């Protein structure tokens, strides 16, 4: 089997598939997509079952294929999975599933990509589109190791029924935290804990979805990265989740100070038994950056070094998916042009 390509894409989620779709436009005649899971779709098949996108179908399409259904509707997790699988069938690319990549190393002016089973692939260009679903972030809260209850990240949460009748605290202030807390409130005594009050943003200001406003004002492609990084996370809502929290008595409280063997100590010093902690806390900042590419004491990466006069023709481009208005993933946000090239050191 031929294991050489012009371009290798790591990951068959929305970013990797979109990259593969656009590759021929940029001169890549042969593209390989390597996916660790046994099916395409990235992390989407493993998100919680009730997940609903906060971008309408008309703004959720990948290059070359319209997202089906009502253009103003908000697709569900399963609809996204179905769409990605259909999208894959249209690609002019070789896709290898169940292929876990263990290393990407420069060699003789190209990149050697090694899989877990020892198979090697080579290409002049490699795109890392692996996302961060496999690097869930749990804050280092005092007493975490002492807690004897159930502690899980939102990445491992699927449905509310297993938590029926239990005392649950959901930690986080983004869309996932609110969605999970709202549905848990129907079956469990649930509290939403966050470091700052929930910032609500109207899904449809003046009758138009916020993504319509982003597109028609140009903010969706404006170079506002540093400004947006300073903005607090907001929850897009058409009213249903805020109402659900109220109806089911899900209280928002200041983040607890510590965990105890049987519960939490709240910021006001009150102790309370808790059965389950669900961490909807996202991912660490810039988890995919190589060591040494972060500024000391800062969350932003250092600027790339100046390009040497003589350099290898082999490059790795790390593509990220910026969340619109810094609304936390999982959101359906199209791959943008934010890419940084890292030269290979032969």
C-alpha cells in the first residue's frame, strides 16, 4: 500500500475534513486523512446526546456541501454526525480510521508520521486537526483527590438518567455547562457552580440570529483575536435554557472553595454533601503547542521565530477553530484562516 502523500491531515473531524476538501485548490494532488477513532466525525459521536448547535444550519456548512434541513434551525449532535459522514463520501482523499498517530518527525526534507501499529506515512505537509476533546481540563481544586463521590468531565457525560435522584454540581459557565445543568435539573438536585455570573447573550437579537449579525457586520472574519480573548465567556440562548434552569430549580452559585471526601465547601464556608461533580470546564489554553512556545506567565503563545534564509520545504501547519465571540466549544464554527507554519528542522 502506498503510504506517501502530498498532504497528511491528522483528524477526521470538521476541521480535518474541511482541510481535505480544500487541499486540491492549493495544489495537493494526494491527501491522506488519519483518524484515531473507528469512524469519521471526530469527537461528535461521543458528545452528550442532547447537544444542540448554537449556530443555524445555514452557517454550519463545510466547503462544498450545504448542511441539510431548515436553514434557520439548530442542528443536533446526531444530525452533525450524519452530515460529516455524508461529507466524507464526497472527498477526494484517502481516509484511514483506527489509526492512532504517535509521532510526527522531520526526515530528509519531509515529515514521517508514525502510527501506533508501526505503519509510517510520509508527506511534505502535515496538518494537525486533532482538536482537544481528548485533553479535557479539570481545574486543580483543593481536596480533589479526597473526594469520594463521582467526578467526571463533560466529555464523559452522555445523558441525565444515570444521575436520577442524586445531588449534582456542574462546574462551568459556558454553553455546555448550562445545557447539561438544564437537563440534569429534570432528574437530579442540580447546582451550577462558576467563578463569575453566567453571561447570557440573546440568540436572535432584533429577530436575527447572532451569526447573521456577525456575517453582515464583518465581525466573523475581523482580526479581533486579542480583543476577544479578554472577553468573558457568554452563553447563547433563545430563552429555553435560562427558563429550564428556573423551572427545575437549578441554582447558580459561586465556585466552591474546596472538595471534601463527601462533598464541597462553598465560598461562604457552608459545607454540603454532593454525590457527583461534572466538570464542564473546557480545555487547557493552547494544549497543542509544543513545549517552549508559551510566554512565561501568559496564556498566549510566543510569536513564531523569524524565518531563516535557508529552510526546509517541509512544514507543519497547525489549524485551530476559533469559537465565534469566544463562545466555548462544542460549537459549529467553520475552519478559518488562522494557521501558523512551523518549519521542519532537518
